[in-house]
C-alpha cells in the first residue's frame, strides 16, 4: 500500500494534538517516531520487493469504488522516499530532547508529520498539479515550523520565506497552466506525449524558464536563494536539518529533475542552463560561506553550494552524471542533516551560534564533535566518506561529456568547501577550551543518538558505496533517464 | 466579451487602489471588491462553482481574517509608505501594460494547442473522481494550516525558549 | 474566437502579477505586503480558470481553482498568524524594523 506514505503521517498528525492534550511528553514522541520508523522499514524492505516487478502504479479503492488516486513508484521515487524517511526519523528522534522547552511538542510533531506527508506525496505524484499541491502542503507546514520559536528573528525569516515562496508558486502554476493549455493534460505521461506531438519549442522554453524560477527558488539556487540564509539558521535545529537536508531537495531538485526529464525532455540547451546554474550556485555560495561567523548560517550557504553540485550532476544528462547527482543528493541529505543536528546540540549547550565565541568544545562534547567532523568531511569530499565518491562521479561525468571547465570549477570549489569546514571545526571544536565552556555537558541522549545514527549512515554509505550505488542509485538514475 | 474586459479592468483598478490606499480598512474593502469582480468574471465564463468559491472564500472569509488582523494590529496603521513609490506607480504600470500588450499580440497565434476531447460528466464527478488526489492534498493543506495557527498562537509558559 | 479571448485573460492576469509584485517590492507595511500576496493569488486563479475555459474543460478548471483557493486560505491563515506575532514582538508593522537578518 504505497498510499500509506501519505495516509499514515496525515492520520497520525491529525490525532497528535488530541493525544498531546492527554500526555504531554511520552505518547506523542512514541507515536510520531513509530510512524516514521514504520515507513522507513517499509521503504527499505517491502517496497523494494514490490519494485522488483517493475514500476508500480497503484489505483486506490475507497469503499469499493475505484477512486482516481494514481500514485506510482519507480526507482527514483523509491530512492527519494528512502532518503526522506531516513532523515525524518533521525530528526524525529533528535526532537525528543531538543523541542522540550519550545512547548506544544505534540503540535510540533504533527506539523513535522504533515511536512513528511507532503514530501512523500510530492515524490509519489504522477500529475503536475498534484506535485504543486503537495509542494504547498510541505511549504505551509514549513512556514510554521521555521517560526516555531516565536522569536523576532525566526518570525522575520518565516515571513520573508513565505513571501518569496508565493512568487515561486505563482511561477510554477503559470508554467503548469501553459503546459495544460497546450496539451490538455496534467499527468506526466499525457503532457510528455502532447509536447512530443506539438514540438513547440519556444513556448516550452518559456514554461521551462518559469519552472526553473519557481522550483529553483524552492531549491535555493542562486539567484533565487535569498530566503535560505535567513530561514535555515533561525529555525529550530531539527527543522533546519529537515529543511536543508530534505525540503530543498524534494520540492526543488526532485521536481526539476522529474519535470525536465519526464515531461519536458532534456534538450542540450536546458542541460547547459542547469549545469551553469549549478556551477554558479556552487561557487558563489562557497565564497559566501567563507565569511560567516554564525555556524548555522555557514551551513546554510553550504547547502546552497551542495545543491548546486546536485543540479550540476543532474544537468549533465548522461546516466553517470545523473547517478552522481542523485548520490550527492543522498550524501548531502545525510551529512547536512547531521551537521545541523550537531550544530543544534552546540547551540543548546552553549547558547550561541557564533563561531568566534566557541572553542575547544571537543573536550566537553566528544560525541557531538566527532559526528560533526564526520559530516563535514563527507561534504567536503574526503575519502572514503560518501561525499568523496559522489563528487568524484560527477567530475568524471563532466570530463566524459567534455565539460572541462565545469570539472575544474567543481574540483576547486570542493577545496573551498573543505577550507571553510575546517575553519568551522577549528573554531568550534578544536583549540583551547574557552573559560565559559568549562561546564558544558554533552547533548542529551536522543540528540546524540540521532547524530550518531546519521554519522554511521554517512560512514556506511561511504565504505559500502558500491552496494549503495547499485541497489539504490543506479535504479533511480535509470528510471529517470528512460522516462516512466 | 467587452463586458468581461470592463470587469477585468475594474478588477485591476480595485487591486491597484488596494495597494495604494493609505487606510488599511479601505485597502481591505478594495481587495474584497476585487475578489467580488473576479467571482462575477468566473460566473460569466460559465464557472459558477469557482465563482461561488471565490466570492465566499476570498471575498468573504479572507477579508474577515484580514479585518481581524487589522484590528489586532491597530497601531500598525502608522507605517508611512514612501510617497515616491505611489507617484512612480502609474509610470511603471503604463510601461508594463505596453510591454504586456506587445507580448500578448505576438503570442496570439503562437501557442500551439492540441484539440481536446469534450468534457464528460458533471462538476461533482470531475472533482471527486478525476481529481480525487487533489482532495487528499486539500485535506493535508487544511490540516497544515490549522496546526500552524495552533502552533503560532500557543500559550507560552514562563520557562519557554526565547 | 476562444484563443483570442484567452490571450486577453492572460494579459490581465499578467497585470495582476505585476501589481502583486510591485506591491511586494515597494510596500513597507506588512499587511500591505500581504495584499500583494493576495493579488498574485487572484492572478493565478484567473490564469488557471481561463486556460481551462479556453480548452473547453470548464469543470477541470474549476476543480483546479477550487483546490488552489483552499491552499490559498491555509497560506493566508499562516501568514496572518506570523504577522500578528511579528506585531506583538516588534510593536510595529514596518518591514524596515525587521532588520535583524541581513539576507
């Protein structure tokens, strides 16, 4: 029952506020995390078995009548589902401790589950308009989650995020209307077939540009990134993790990939545009990250930069490039999620996000420091962690396609990435333990556990990258490349 | 068709007034009028359901929420908008309108379209049968909205995180 | 001819987009910015409905518009909640007072 991915989180989240009235602490936590864990297990085991028989299209039955809910699961969707459930579960576990003093935890978990349901629905949709609806579901939940602390900074960030998102939605809907006007269909297959018949390149180009504007804003590609450096740092740490780790990729990169490959068709022009957009994001964001003294802000700019890598990989268009991009998507989701979670641990322990005020925290918070280091090394592309392999694959794919300039840019930017992450490590964790931090304690159990879990995944994906690649990434890349 | 164009112009005018008005209450009313006109436009296109929704929800519900917000933020009326912005507005608008007309003229024959099949069934059937997935999405987004409002207006205890 | 009339609707919808964007770019009062969001929403509804109308599938168009309006209501509820909270924290609706973040 693939519909479970949307139905279960929604059902649980509807019930959670009531449960929260009865039991403030234990029950909501258990319920929410159990739901996420269940979905993860289903994705890892059951769904894979189903998939072995080919892409699944599910026709849901309601009270005996066949209701027209067509959701389909192919390699790409399954890969995204795995990534979503993995990171969401870790975020859910982490929130057990972190959201203690924010109040109304049941409500928080409910919003989190709605966001997960929205993301799941997005990757399962087979229809342009459904993609839009679930994008909005996840977005509306995220506005409230960013503003959850109700402080001036987060409210401001949430409002600016909201304003820009509305413009993005308008762009996406206009593009959908154009495509619908031309082909009379809203489903991926229908529109793709219609466009092939029509061959209307200019108008399709306009639609593509609008899609890029809208989804590019959601993915925080430069020049549409303005909201991210404010929203991600101000949000509570687990929300930053899920926003940077998942939402920008699901509502941004996944949508672009799905629509450009399955609906519009990747022309050489589009490929070049995607690649250069990606490259610009990589470089500009990396430079902007260098100058940051706010730990989470640096991580936010790094997200923009790494999403650039993913878009670059996907834009290459060759199977290897796409696979590299998707692999990097997974690596970044895991590692950035991990980094934001550990930064939250640091923020909770020390009360500050300013790197210049920290120092030597590794001595007092060894687990946090260690896992943070692993995440940083993975993103910077240090072997044998995951990020190294995915970047290598992207670079090889670039060279194979003859894009030498971009390959050089990718390599150099990787060095930059390593540099600013080392700065973060040195300032926050290593060096002399400042006076005021002598008394800080390691993060509470669930926060550390979630960080360790993600760190193990990061290491695992790196060490066993060949298996991960062939079981998860290759099918995803294949299904993306051949069309549904 | 000419009446539609008059209505469209009126809608634009009401919206422009809503933006430029100094008094927030007048702006709210102008916005409601604009929604009303849009609803009538929908009716005249043969879309009664969309028209009803637009009028009752956007011109009705959203205006009420809007007024509620204005009431709760009474002192905020003193935000002085920049005068220059209001003066250059007509200029920008005219430039935009010219570009718009020009582009639309060019598009006029250019957008190719496939012939579509005639639509079968009633509105109810289309909404419930064909777009049922959207209904789940609607439920989800309403749930998100309700939860968000609950979360943003929650009671904060003394020892809350800032 | 339906095509010609469709283009007229697109023309006006673009006009609404322009108004909305102008509002978002230049206005300082948070509630005015919210009006801008609303106007953009109207433009979108118009585009969706007129495209469906031009293709003579008025029912599908109405379904899309109805769904979009529902989404818009949720968005409005959250936006207003944020605005009210901002007012309570800053005692002002001026967007210039939101200078904590540099973007």
